[in-house]
């Protein structure tokens, strides 16, 4: 027994590589992310099949029932910084395993509720917190295992959500008709326990580069001019140095870097460790703020269509069992969208953020199209287009944080929690806003107007991300001021030298 425990500890321990492997244990992490997608977002997007049963059993309105998913999504996204803090403190594995337990507990407890308010607690808070602790750590560690193939692998792994919607919509509908919605919730909760096993597979990655003298020297010399120029400007020197001075600066800088960890006082070490757990400095970057505004408004169009498309199809005269296949149609198209965007982004000919902007703009047009089509086939075409574009956006908007146009891979673990937290407010307001519009107008098309408006605003802010990243007017102004200071110092030194020469000639 002891040998088995130590064997498991070695198998599920840290994976050490000399560089980002673009594979290796990362393929196991990709499978774990696929299953996490199946039992998190896949279940959330399939929840629309229970709307009619909940309304009839509890005698509630559309807006009251839709608050279940809204609270769940809000808790899942608003507590994202907590997920980042716990992951940095305790590691990815225990956090995801605890999250899987909370998801299973909350879903099974829903079967024993007697009011909508109790479902706000079980599905909304308990399960929503579990979703938060599982999804973000998994997508973060997956991004760390891949570099060149990151877009393709993330897109392929994220198709678990689409496969789940395709399979769960008809399967849960048939199961609900046989055993009722309460026992169906018990079955779903039991299946979600698989996330606990997925959490154990998220082994942390450790990169230990191979030490080579030539590589170290090249690295130091390549970064030397910038450091030396910065040092000369800050000290007010003329910026002209000899080769001997450069070599002495290189050696002293190397010795200082080697001895630096030993010179940090204990108090400063505590402060630095806290900053590693939670750092809000990303909010000072204009590109991140614009990208967060995009996520805030675009989220309005992420959940409401899946929640109301079945009811919209039924209101057009389609049989309810046949209307459930609208979700399946949307899910199949979403699979192709996720896979196609992965190949396009890996192609590398177009900036990834521009591809995402095109998809968001087209999504806005498709949401408007939902409000004007009539009949089963017209709505089916809209579902295909929406699912395809949703696959493009959903599989790229979080990994896009790792790109240099936003924050970069080094700061992604800190930025992803803040970004998803900002998204949470739209996730809370989106479905209830659609429910209120449906109750007021008595038309399910009205729920898609708020989605189209939010997606349009999201496209505007996404278009501002790249200009905000490249337009560093303040830094350019500072550089001009520093350059002028250096020029004035150099001129003063030349004038002093000329005065000294003139005095020598006269004497």
C-alpha cells in the first residue's frame, strides 16, 4: 500500500522540462481540461431543458428561474481572483479536486430542494464556487504546457463543452421524461464527480533551462545595451562608456543578481509572496482595461441564446422534443468553430486579436438575425452560425490574455482571475435581463436584443486593445525628456573642455 501511495505521488508530482514541452504530460492535462469543460460549461448550457419543469413545479416566472444560472455564473466568475490566490498558494491539483467535490455536492443537493430560493443556494452558490475552482486553474496550467501549439490544443480541448451540449440536451431530456428532473440532477451530480479525478492529473510544470556558458554570455550581452542605457540616463551620464567599463558593469550586475536573494529581509519576502498570490497591477494597463471591457459586454451574448432558444423554437410551433435539437445543432457548429479557429490562429499570418475582432463583429449580426427569422429552418441556420462563431470566441478570449497584445504569458495567471471577475457582472445581469424582456413583451425574441447590444459594445472595446497597447505617449515623452537631459549634459561638458583648452593656450 505504501509503495502504491509513493508511486502515485511520483507519477502525479511536478513535471520538470528544460523548455516548454509543447506536449509531454500536457496531453494528459488537455484531456483533463476536455472533461472539465464537459461537466462545467456543458451542464450550464444544457440547463435550459429544465426551465419548463421548474416553472410548473414551483410556479415561478421566467426571470425568477433564470436567476439560478445567473447567480451560478456570477459566483463562478466573480470569485475568479479567489481561484487564482488558492492555486498560487496550494497548487492546481487540490484546488480543482475541492472544486469538483463542491460541484457534485451542489448538483445532487438540488434534487432535494423545495423552492427556487434553495436552488439559488445549491446551484447558484455551491456549484458556482465549484465551477470557479475547476475551470480557471485548468485552462491556466494548460497554457503553461504549450507554446507553439497553444491555440490548437486549447481549441481542441475546449470542444468538450460543445460535445456535452450535443449529447446532454437529448439525453437529459429523455432521462427527465423517464425518471423526472430531480433524479436526473442526481445522475448529473454523480457524473460531475469525475472532475475530482481530473484535478489529480494537473501536475505542475517546472522549467529548468540547460546551463551553457555561451548561452549565458549571449543572453547577458543581448540585454546589456538596454540596461546600460537605462543606467546612464538615470544617473545623468553622457551615455559613452568604454569596453572595460561595460565588462565591469556586466560582472558586477551578474554578482549582484547572484547575491540578491540573500539580501532580501524577511519582511520584504513576506510582501513579495503576497504579491505573487494576488496582484492588481494589471489594472494599470490600458490594453487590459479595454480587453476587460470587451469581456464584460460580450458576456451578455454568451448564455442567453442557449437558455431561450428552445423556448423560442417552441413558440414558433415546433414540437418541444424537436426544439431540444436546436441546442445540439448549435453544439455541433460550435465544435467546428473551435477547431477551425485553432488552426487559423496557429497559421500565424494574421494577428490573433484581429481574428477575434472579426468573429465578435459577425456574432453581433447573427444575434440580430435571431430576431427577424421565421420557421424551424431559419432558426436552425441562425443556431449554426451562432454556434460556429461562439466556438471561435469562447475558445480564444481567455487564452488571448497570454498574447503580448494584452498582458503576455508571464502575467496571465494574475490577469485571468481579474479578467473573469470583471466578466461576472455581465454574467449576472444577462439572463435575468433577457427574462425581464420576455416577461414584459411576451416574446422570446426580445431576449436576443440585449445580447446583440452587448456584443456590439464588446466589439468596440476589443478594437481599442491594440491601439492602447502600442500608443505609449507618456513613455515617449519621458524618453524625449531624458534624451534632452543627456544632450544638455554632453554640451556642458564639451563647453567646459573648450574653456580649459583656451586657458592652456593663453597661458
